[in-house]
C-alpha cells in the first residue's frame, strides 16, 4: 500500500536442467529429450527473431517443469541486441561485463566479437549433448582450449549418423562452420519426412509398376500353349488396345523422368542458394570484424586487452579472407608502431621496455627484421 512496490513474477514448479542432467549421469534417450530440446530451441529461436542473443545459455538457465514437461528459458541478465546500431542507442551494454559462463561460451565470445545467434547455438548444442550423454562435449573445457587441443565429441549411441553430424555441426568452433539458425539445428536433429525423397521413391515405384506389368504380360504369353489360335504376336501385329497400353506406359515413363529431372534441378538451386547465403554471411562477418578491429586499434588495444585486440581481430579477418588488404594494412601499422617504440627504447638503453616491445612485435610478425637488429644485449 502507499509507497510499497511489488514485483510480480510467474511461479515455476520444477527444477533447472543442471540437477536434472546430474541425476541422469548417462543421459536420456533422444525420444525422452525431444520435448526439452525443442522447447529450448523454440525459446532461443523466438529471442533471435526479436533481435536478442541470450549469451549465457546453460543448464542452470533452463527451467524444466517436470509435471507439464514444459521448458522455460530464464536469466537474460547479459543478453544483448544483435544489431550494433540498436545497441549504440542504449546507455548500457552487458557485453562490457564479459560475464558469460565459459564452458558454454563460443570461441567468438572469448575474442570479443559481435554477438550472433551462433553464440547461442553453440551453447544449445553443448546442453543438448549433455542431456543425451550426461557429459559436456569437451569435458567443460573452453571452446578456445578445445579447438587448440583439437578435441572432438564422441558420437552418442542411439543417434543416427546424420543426427550426430547435426550435433557436431552446431558444436563447430568456427562461426562460419556452425549451424546458422536454431530452426535448422532442430530440423537436422529431428528430421521430417523428406518430400523430395518421397517424389523420388514415387517415381521409382511408378517405373517398377510399368516394367513389372510388362514382365507379367510376357510371362503369361510364355505360359500359353503355342498354337495358331492363341499365339500373340506382340511385335508384328499390335492390336489397338495393346498400342494404347504401350502409349500410356511410355507416357508414364516420360512423366517419371520429368519428375526426377525437376527434383535434380530443385536440389541444384537449393545448393546454389545455400552457397550464396554463406558467402553473404562471410562478407558481412568480414565487414563487421574490420569495424571492431578499427575500434581496438583506435583504443590502442594492439596486442593486449581484456575486451579483445586488434591483432587477433585482423588475424581473424585474414583467416576468413586471406588477401584482405585492410587487415594486412592494419597488421603492418601495428608492426611499424612497435618497431618505432623498440627503436626508441634501444637508443635510450631502456632494456626492459625494449624486451616488452620486441615480444609484442614478435606476436605481430615473427619474421620482422627489427627483431634481430634491435638485440637487447647491444642496448646494455
């Protein structure tokens, strides 16, 4: 009453997925987990379509109502708007906190890259793997360390090879190799009957029916006594009805061939569209990265910085686009800066500073001629 303020929240009965997974140390079957996985996926998919990345998706932030078997996604404490232009309009960006949970954080989050749905997809795949096996896919090691050690999750028994591939794709360390959307991940993990495959099978059945009918007709002819009254001369004296049947059979064969041709064309177009979208995503990622690299460079975060560095950022650009001129120019600018600083320290016989600058220079370009020229021993 009066000045008292109340916060009303939904009452949730059940438990978080953390103790649920712990109580199933060997995991649960895909059929048992289906409703949970789809519930988690739909919640993330909705957030992504609203332009929000959760960025702290983990078992402790998934609430499971055991009675109704409903899933609730909670704790959007460090969620971020995916579009940078919209974040710039706010006074506070949770990304500045770097408060994510490391075993479920994507490699890009450690590098301080812009958020995308792919960050949540990596975490969703980790939780899904835990749910089905009882274990973290990389023994709770960070994505950075797991990639460095070239770890790969063991296939989960009970899943088909395609379903295990779906998990591996969503767990890819590199963003460009990872499943692009939650909906696609769910579709790969829980595939529906393929319409194209149905058409192909239908065409095959049709051909079997046609040629099977022909074989049956020939078998009946062969069984008949060969007398002048009942000999059927299929080749020399076709009857009108036989001619119509042959024409119908030919029409059906041609129809099946056209269906298969249409299926092949649709598949080629689908693959071409996928390639086009992948290239567009790569170009957008390069553009976005270059903006971040410039931000790090302007803030003088060349080789060190808790929010990321220009060095790592430019190297990431070159991994995506090996001949990118902006990234090469950026690395050369960093190298030149450290060469000048090292030369100044060398002239002033500041040995400790010289060693620091040379170490950083070596990170940028281990083949820089200045490394041999500016020997700390000569500065003493």
